[in-house]
C-alpha cells in the first residue's frame, strides 16, 4: 500500500511539472533564418526569455522567406498560426491585404500600452511598412540595401588603382573595359538582379517602378519598369554580358560564392552580404555606394530596402499580445539593434541604434559598413523611392528574372524583355487586385 | 470455360476493399474534389474571402501563351526522362542477367541510387555541374566546352533530365531484372541451337516476352516524370533559364506557393489530372493491344 501511494505521488509530480512550467505565456515566432543569422536570432530570443519571467518566446525556423510565408498562410487556414511571423518585404502587399488575419503593429502596441515611437525608425525603413496615413503595420526587423563590393586585389592585379572612383556606371564601365582587357574572367557579378538592377535602379534615380506611387496609393498599380532609364541600363548590362564583362550566375545570390572565393572583381549585392564576405574573403575588399547614371533622373536619390519585417497574426488571447508587444519592443531596443547591425551588415533600423554604433567606433574600425546607411538616408524618400508594394510580387520577380535571362543570353533586346515583363506582371497584378477586393 | 471464384453476399468483399477505398477517398478523391471546387474561385491567400468566377481560371490559363508553352516543355521533358530511365535500365538488366559471378553485388549497387530522394539527387547533380566548382563542368571546360546551364536552355533541360532519370534507372532495373529471370531458359536455348546470336535472341524473343513489364514501366514512368520530378527541378533550375524547364507541375507550385494564386493553381491541377488521366487511358487503349501477357 505504501509503495502504491508513493507511486501515485511520483506519477502526480511528473504530471504536474509541465503544468508548472507552462504558467509562462508562450509566444510562437516563425522566422526564415538559418546558419549564422539563425544563431543570432536564437541568442536574441534566449536573452529575452532570460530577462523576464512572464513570457517564453519559441523561435522556429520555417525555411526560406517564401516557405516561411507559406507556412504562416497554411497555419492560419488551419487555425494554428504563430503569434509573430517573419515576412520578406516582397510579401508586404499580400499581408496588408489580409485584413482579419494580421493585427497591425501600431494596434498591438497601443492596446498593450507599451511605449512605442514610430519616429524612432529610419524613414526609408519605416516607410516600407507604414500606410500612407502613417500607421505602422509590421515591425521592421532586418533591412538591407544594395551596395557595390570591390575586390581590391583584382583591380590591382589588372593594373587599376583600387581607389579608383566607382560612383557612376560610366566609371564602372571603364573599369570593366580595363578588367576585360587584362584578361579577367569575371569583372562584374550580381545577386538579386531584379531588386538591384530594376527596383533599386528606379528608386535611386527617382523614376517610378510602378504607377500609383509604386503601388502604395492603390492596388490598381501597373508596372512601369520598361521606361527609358531601365531599358538603357539593362541594355548596357546585356552588352556587358555579351562581352563577358558581366557574368550571370543565377536568380538569387549565387554570385556571392564567386565573389567570396576571389574570382570576381566587382559585385552588386545587399549590404547584408557583409557577414559572409568578411568571414570568407581571403582578399582586400571594399564597400562602395551603388553606382548610378550621371544625369539620369534625380540620381542619386536614395536606395530602397530588402529584408523582412515581423507581422503579428490575429486569433490569440489578449495577454499573449502583451507578450508580443514586449518582445517586439525588446527587438527594436537600441542595444539589440546596434549589435544586430554590427554582426550582420543589416541596417540599424532605428536612428538610435545607428548613433550607438557610430559612438562605439564601429564604423571607424570597419570602414565601409556605414555606406549602406548613408546611401539610404542621404535624401528624404520620394513617391518613387520609399519602396514597392505590389501584389504577387514574388512571382513578378520570377517573371522579371526570366525576361532578364533572355537578355543576358542574347535572345531578346532589353526593350522587348522589359515590355514583356510589364505585360506579364500586369496580368498578375490585375488578378491580385481582384482577390484584394 | 472461365473459372470464377465469387463471394457469397456483399459483406466480406466490401470489408476487404474498405481500407483501399478509404485511402483513395482520403488521399485522392477528397483533395481532387477540393481542387475542382477551388478552381472555380479566385480566393485570397488566407482563405478569408473568395469570389466565384466559373470557368474563368481555365480560360485565363489556356489563353496564356506561357502556360501553353509549359505543355510543350512537359512533353519534351517526360519523353526524355522516360526514354533515359528505361533504355539504360533494360541494358543494365540484360547485362546483369548474363553475369555468373558477383551478380548480387552488381544488383545491389545498381539499386542504390533509388534510395536517394529526388531533391537530394538534384543537389548532387547540381554540384557536379556547378558552373564554377563542378567536377563535370571543369572537365568539359578542359575539353573546350563552356558548360553554363544557368543561361543555356538546352543544357538546363539536359541536366534536369539526367538528374530525374538517374535514380529512376534503378527502379526500372529492378523490374526488368525480375522479368528477365522469368523468361524461360528453354526458349532461349532452343533459339541458340538454331543459331540465333545474342542480340537477335534479345530482339525477337526476350523483348516481346518483356512487353508486360515494359508497358507497366512506361505508364509508371510517364506519371513519375509528370509529378515526382518537382524536387529535382526546384533544386536545380527553379524552372529556368527563362522558362526552359517549367513543366506543368512546377507551374502549379509556382502559381500556388510563390504567387499564392490558389484559383489558378487549382485549375492547373485539374488540367494536369485530366492530361495524365487521358494519357494513361490512351496508353492502355493503344499500346496494351501489343502487349502479350
């Protein structure tokens, strides 16, 4: 009998333990970071969990950006959605259209009574995720902008002054000529061609990428990526591709491997390529601002961001949203953001985090890490340079990739390819417009 | 006279087919029915609202030249995958069948690739043909051939065909090998005594006797190339360059899960279902007549 009672007791305590542990409110956070970035996110979450007793954030890796978004959508349809979902900038219009599925960040903050000042965020970052009447819908998390990476050893090897001015595409063109003449196999390589060579190109020169303020002012936007400037730029790139001065490596950031191994001289890639390049590059490298075409549009205006923001999903209990608010506040606090910026090369999304980084002397020790910040903030964003908000944008980028490949392969002229991209993209936009109704 | 075994009453036969019927209902009829239903709507991604549009998703698709081009791409891709996975498999099976020593070892080694998941196979081949560090592309470069499947449409198609066929050869090998074992030795010996050489014996006796297996594999491989090759294409080319490797099933994925256009994606699944169904019926109607069981 005594043994029996002990058994009951033992069973009882084991059964009770998990209940005691789950007294903390759990908050699910689904993200798209693996490798080094995944570790950094895990550290942030651990620190948040250790810093307070009321909430436990569980961070789950759900695959790449597209997969994470799909996981979130599928989970919502099944009523199993996480509290916080990381969505890349291209998915912004999809999330905004999902009224009833997402709870805007300004509302989460307001209801929880947490301190929240939207003006603390860098304008160009905030603008991307804010409605035209100034309400912040999602919390900017990781934002980057394209810059020009330079392999100084390659330039020197070709007899070019590694400090040569690469401010404009004309100057870059001359350097490419010299590199090719010196027998370089890979003078220029790029990542994310649509983002850098069309979306950012347009914003940087203050010309529209799509009508209706790049989609911010209405879902009836049409693509305008086949304008004079874009066609001229893609035509030039096509010419470089034909002459072997621009090497195409793929639709995503495949070119990063070519640059980090030291094969390529110039590389247009996100500022967030910093962590990888710094870790792997066995050569002397440099970060320069993204080049522009002298005299075209209002260049240099400002470049736009890529990356992701955090969306709060509907369908949870009120106390859980308080935890969400606390977690989001923690993530955008100055020390966390400053550390993130310095570790990854992503932009400091708050003004204070940028200043803290400067005060700590980081930019002096790591020259070039502030290029992206300056490039983003050099001018007040215009209607053409605050971002792009188009439905089905992930797939439109796929279409743009296909059409650009036709240019690089010499199958189509820049004009034909971009006209076709506009026509095909507009079809998708019209379909998306109908779902948003 | 036919010898027929019949059940008395209905209870037992119904009970016996119940598990299979249940599986079909849950994993085929229910999702297929959902696809047909959804193909009549334009829903938003989160399932919060949807509008009935009748057959508009279908007319939209069939009016799209890029969708029609995907049909041609699929035909070329499936034809090549079926051919490249069956012919080498038959050749290897015939060779392994002739072995006296070490047949077991060869057999095992030949079956191994089947254990590799398509997406993993895709990554392996992608690595070998990587334009920068790939072993094969390096050798091709030494021979003066500039391999670049990132921009060259023909090379991209070739690569996904090889990667899709490779693991499949093992599967086909297994069936051909088993079928070869079942070919009566006496028939072959009689032909040999009559003076028929190996390849003549193969084409006039063995191949016709293999026809049931060949037919079965043809049907199964066509279905495989339509559906299961998704992982290979996703990891190697993502449907590119341009649209060179965008087969129908890949377009279902990209419209549904990249574009979140579930209406169009469902309509495409329905079309795909009809195409594969029609193809299988045709195969049974016309090819099966030439099969000797």
